[in-house]
C-alpha cells in the first residue's frame, strides 16, 4: 500500500539499534524510574507525574521548568513488542498525534522503530525529529548504565 504524499509529509519514522535485550529496552519505555532518566526533551528535566501503562491508561510528563507537559493515552500495548500511544502537549490544545514504538529483537540487540503520525506541518515534523533523536541518544546512554 502506498502512503499518500500528504501523509508522508506528516509522519516521522526513526530507527535505532540498542545493544540491549528487547525486554530491557521495553521496560525503559514503561517504567517510571527509567523514563525519568532518559525521556528529557532537549536535555531538560521532567517529572513523570502520571504513568498507567495499560490500554486506556494515561501518562503525563511535566517539564521541570513548568513550560509544558506531554500527555496522552496508551492505545495498544504488546509487551515487549509494541507500544502505541496518543501524544499531545498541554500548551497545544486539541492537537493530538499518535506514536508507535516497535521493539524488534536482533540477536543480542534491539531495533526500535519509532513512527510519529499526524504531525500537522513539516515544521512540527522537523522539531519532533530533533527531539526524538535527542531522546533516543539519551536512552542509549541510560541503557549502557542499567
């Protein structure tokens, strides 16, 4: 199936390999303590103020500087293979996107495929690409120490 050009322009896909077991990488996305260590947009601190990792459960990550919050609902969870969740910023009322994170076992490593859909502009796509790449870099550092 071919993705329409308008959808391609607003969908971001990133792939990253981590030298860690799939279960460990999955836990880094679903456990409060691990998330607070690496899920730091732009290197800023944040507090995981809500984390209910079940279908229909919600999350809320508040930036420590008080500038914004990221929030959403878990739409699909297949441990340790896949997470799908809605994604929005408290400051951008009504703009909700969807993030799919797939965890693929590659021998002793895990490939993460992150797909962020429904980004409403190329500018938003670009800023999210930089943010996700930075956070995946931080995830690699945290996984190296766990």
